[in-house]
């Protein structure tokens, strides 16, 4: 579950587009997850991701997952490739 949360959060951060109606999609090429702690059952987890680099077709991300007290539970780094249809008419990603 934790790896899926990190993968989803990282993918969304790279596909975000502020223009309404424009949709970008990506597929995961590679992902590394580091488990650093445990969260109590029923605790709220928060994933914070950022895009760390990339170009017009591939992007890189990092994510920290913390529990309700702000303790680091896991980290993840991932690489994604934009899917076809995620670019504007000029072929540039949105």
C-alpha cells in the first residue's frame, strides 16, 4: 500500500497541469522505495512529492511519506514517461 501511495503521488505531481481540460498521463519506468518506520493502525499518512527534473518525455520525482505526527515513514524516487496524447498540437508536453 505504501509503495502504491508513493507511486501515485509522484505520478500526479509530474502530470499536474493548471489549464482546465488538459490531461497528462504517464507510466512508471522505475521506482525505488525505502521503508524507514511504522505508522500505527488507523493513523493518517501524508505523501509530499516534488518533480526533481526531466525533459519533454521523461520526468523524475521524489516523495516523502509521513505519519500523523510528522515522522518519516518512507521515501521514494521514481522515473516516469509521458504517454502519447499528453502533448499539445506542437508535440510539446503540456
